[in-house]
């Protein structure tokens, strides 16, 4: 008969010296969670409840928001905190439902790659975004773009 | 002759009601809040992956972004957004419950009550969100 280990049993002994990464991960989930509650509720309120809500979202809407550094930093902070929070939560789930080995390494590696790639991509998009790309029809662009 | 000779102990008339055996899952509020926290967390994670990619299309062209974001404005996706916001709101409030249970002895003792408070706050928040959002989605 196979025995189910107690829920908190460790796959390997905790490190005795240096930084306790699992403790800092635990703290990160709580600290980032509280900040994310504010950032995401604000994001949902501004994008879905103000005015026409989801119907008003288009290129011009995003261009108008990211013309303001306040919303650029709001979105970038949300991106970093949420992806690390989400990837770390998925890591917990992988730890719970897989045994140490190749599959577990592959799953955790995929989570790490997805998080890093999307954080870099998202940060570049927010800070290199051009709200008035040349050659685009003016009716698709924010109203502040100079008429060509 | 003794009333109850050794070796013939009578079994209780009814076996004591047992907790479910062979499983780590104990049921009740604590387990269900944990299950819902996991399911909503995974769902939000996969939406986040897609949402970063669709937003990144602003860097491709206005036409590409508008074409994809337009699919978020259909009635079916509008209902999906209610489900997504419902998942986020539960995960957010239950996350606060977890923090309280971890850090505050009173909350640890009253985690069941806190679960029902989370549900109540979820209902109130969704009553504020869903009608307004669905009016936006279903009025052209």
C-alpha cells in the first residue's frame, strides 16, 4: 500500500544557510497580492466600468492611456507583480502534483521561460509604444496624433 | 457467569460516524476555499498569458490590435469576462482571508466565518460589476 505523505512534507531538506527562498516566496505572494488587488481592481474599473466599458477599448484608448507615464507604470508594475505571482503559484501547484524528476523540471522550466519572455515583451511594449505610427489611418489613432 | 466475558465485547450498535478516509481532503469551508483559490488562480494565470500577448499587438499595428480586441467585445466573450472578473474578485478577497488567517490568531479561529464574509463580499462586488458590464456588452 502506498502511503500519502503529509501535506507539508518536504521533497528535500531545507537549506540550512543563506537566504530562505521559500520564506521570501511566501512573503512575496502576500505582499504582491495586496498590491495587485489595488492595481487590478483599478485596471478593471477604468477599462470595464467607466464610460462604454469594454466597447470603448481600441488602439486609440490604449494610446491615450499610455501617453500618461502614470498608466505606463501602473501597467508595468501590474505586469511584473502578476506574472511573478502567477508563475510562483503555478510552481506551488507543480510541486504538489508531480514528483521530483524530469517532468517536474520541464514544467517549472516552462513556467520560468513563459514568465521571463512575457515580462520582457510586455515591458518593451509599454515603453517603446508609438501611439501615432506613421501611415496608419487617422481614425484609428488617438485624437492627439498630428494630422498628416 | 460474567455478564460480558472477555473476548465477546459487543460492538457498538452503530459504528461512530467516520470522517472520509483515504484522502487528504477534509471537505467544508477550509477545503473549498483552497480548491476555489487554486482553480481561479490557474484560470487567471492562463488568461494573463493571453492578455499580455493580445496587448502586445499594439506594437504591430492599430488594425491588428483592433481586430483582436474586437473579439473581446462579443456577447460570448462578455459573459466570459463576467466569469474572469468573478474569478479575480474571489481570488483577491480569499487572498486577504489567507493573509488574515496566517497572521492573526482570531482569524485562524474564525476562518469559516471569514469564508462566508468572502462569499458575501464577492456577491456584493459582482452585483456592482455584472449588470453594468453586461449592459455595455449587450447594448451595441
